[in-house]
């Protein structure tokens, strides 16, 4: 399949001066971290830093010490809240996986847990058949498994 570029690089990166006006400060989340003396003495600096990250992303600080669960997904593409595509994934069902993750996260929160989500998208084997991409499609599964393993280890408090 051959496509002809009709949009130039300058068309994509062209921007107005308004884009350079960046807000660099704002109100932080309300509340305080649930720190204890034991946490400060026993927890790793990474675990303590994680509390600040979690609060900074908007999670209620009172809930930060709940049991943590990591959900992993192969979501791809970007869908609008009303369901229409903003950017396609490689195959159908690619963004619906995100809806399943959303439902699972809501249930974990209801159970007073602290859900985390990480994503490693995947290719479409059918889309790559007969192309040079088919040489990567199946081996990609091993690569993705390694990335998932690293993501799991990167949240040691789960």
C-alpha cells in the first residue's frame, strides 16, 4: 500500500505564540500525606515519593495507604468519551480494553483499594500479514511480556 504525503512537516508543527504561554504554577491537591514516624523510618524513599506522586495526580491523600493493585492492559488508540475514534488502534477492540480497565478500577476503589493501570499496546497480526511487519508481530509478544514484567516491578508496593 502506497500513500502520498499531503501534509508537510511545517503544517504539523506550525503553532501560534499562544502555545508558548504555559501555566507553571497552580493549586495543589487538598489534604496532607498520611505520614507516620514508622513510615519515615521504614519505608524506602521511592515508596514515600510514590505517595507524593499519587496525591499529585489527584488521589485523595486519606486513601493513599490502601492496598494497591496494578492492572495491565494492551489498550491502543484513543477514543472520545462518546465512543467515536480520535486515533485508531491497530485492531478493533483496542480501546474497549480501556473501558474494561475503567470498570475494574472503579470496583477496586469501591473495595477500598488503590488501583493503578499501565499499558503496553500490541500490533495486529492480521494487519501485518504479507508485509515486513509480520516478522515483528509474533516476536513482539515476548518483548511486551518483558515490558509488562518491568512495569510490575516498577510498582513494588502492589
